[in-house]
C-alpha cells in the first residue's frame, strides 16, 4: 500500500512540475494515463477530502 502511495505521489510531483512548464505533451498524456487508474484506486480506498485538488488545469 505504501508503495502505491509513494509511486502515486512521485508521479504526481513530476506531473505537476511538467504541467507548470507545459513541456512535452506526449509525456504529459502518458503520465495522465499512468495516474488515472492509481488515482481511482486511491479514491476507492479513501475518498478524497480535498475536492479542490481535482481541477488543476
């Protein structure tokens, strides 16, 4: 479980960093694909308390 969380946050950090700089669109699309199932999995385990984090575009 901790591995899932740490990899999720590592990916999210990289994704957010790339989002700020608007770098390679293909890479960003790949990160989104990687993050979606993990994000859904986490939401199933523990529903998100901070709804504001959803819309960060």
